[in-house]
C-alpha cells in the first residue's frame, strides 16, 4: 500500500488516539480539567503542547529514517512497535500533581502537558511513525488530532468514559495496532 498523506494521518491518528487511552497524559488532562473547570483553555493548551512536542518527535523520526538503511530501520521499527504494544497493555498512573501557581489554564496546561509527554509512549510512537511515514506534517497532524480526541474525551467526559468503552478493551485494540505495525515493519525488513 502506498504511503499516502491521508494514510499517514489516519494511521497516526488511530495509533495515538488508542494508545493515549489510560495513558498518564490523559490522566494529566483529566486532572487539569478538574482543577480549572474550563475545558476549552485546557484543550487549547493540550493542542499547543502536543503540536510542538509531536512536531519535534515526528521530525526526529523522519530525520532518523533518512540516515538509516531501510532494512535496519524496518527491524528497529518492528521492535519498537512490539515494545509499544506490550507497554500499551499496562495502564499508566498519573505522577505527582504539578503546582500551577498564578498561571492560567492555557499556559499551565501547555507547559505541564509538553513536559508530561516527554518520553511518553505516544511521543516515542510519534518518533516511530515519523520514521515509518517520513512525513513530519502528516504524522504531526495525525498524532496531534489523536491526542486531542483521546484527551478531549478525558476533559469532557472523564467520569463516563469507563462506562462507555472499557479501558482494558481500548488498550488491547491499541496494542493490536502496534503489533500489526510491528509485523508490517518486520515483513519489510525481511524483503
């Protein structure tokens, strides 16, 4: 299948939206929305932080893919997606609550969320997706929209989310997507 921009965006969206369910940054989004009780500034802060963080991550992935052989990259991506799949099966816990001081909800959310996303599985998955699709714009758009979808659910419907879709099922679907991407990468590595 051709790596079209639409496929890159949709794949990136699906992987990150599902992987974000139950992730620590989704718990951070819930916590910030509960604290500020202003969902739109919190979502705007998430948008700003995620766009910046995931643009850097997808750029890093694309940069790596341009410098590493296709075979080595395929095997590295396969192993990475396999690890992300296993990691996704286990729910994250929120860390200690950060002090927001005099910052408003937009600034506090943007800063806290940017740093909470560092080293997170969705940021690492964005690096891998950037390497897989070599399209910074498409991957950043897809992963950012995926984060907004998942974290928007936490912000607007956090107490009802578990009743609608069990977190365990969402984690299993996300892990399945990572395993599917791992299989595809391994297949490319053997070709």
